C-alpha cells in the first residue's frame, strides 16, 4: 500500500579544496578514520602498518589543492496510514 504524503529531498555538500566546508569535513574524516582503526584491527581487515600507509595517503590527497569531494544526503519522509 502506498504511503500518503511522502516525499524526498536531496542535498549535496561540496567539500573540495578551497570551499568553506573543506576544513570541517577534512577534520571529520580524519577523526572518522582513526575511530575505525580499532574495529578494522580487531576483525583483521588490515594491519597497523597498512592502515598508517593508507592514512598518510589520505592526508596527502585531502590536503592537496586539487582535491575534489562531494557528499550526498537524502531526506525521506512519509505519513503512516492511520
């Protein structure tokens, strides 16, 4: 049964180098990377050495003046039939 009064709205955040969002999103991603490390190590997804190499590569790329980054979000809403 279709849900009455439903809708969606898409959003985009450009956090490419030189944009106002770049510094904040770069910091969020740096923190996110480090928060993932214990989980990745616990489940043998990677090693500390491999993670360190990937993190260094990530830092080089995200801080490059040619870096391009876009994040998509989607808001979805609906009203449950009574």
